[in-house]
C-alpha cells in the first residue's frame, strides 16, 4: 500500500506516493529538513539535498573502511 506525502516548495505543493513501510521514516526525515506545515524556498531544498548526500558519502566511506578491514583479515 502506498502513502501520499506532500511538501510545499516555492509556493507549490508536491505530493509523492511512497511505500507504507518507508513513509514513517520519510516523514521524520522531512520534518528535520523542512517546514512541513508551511512553504519552503528552493534554498532550503538545496541545503537538504546536499546534507543528505553528505550523509550518503559518509556512510559509503564507513562501508569501505569495514570492507577493507575484512579484506585485510582474509
């Protein structure tokens, strides 16, 4: 089942359909990054995008460190 989640950006409403299992996590993350009750300008959207990509970069680096440790053991 899909859940609709919406956000106002630049005076326009955008809705996305996501899997129910993912919807709670996404709502929590969006509440950290955006004004979920009001409007968000494009600068806020760009900042959230950069922040999330930095998180992915950091996770990727940590995974590579873990993989290297396992490779060194074997």
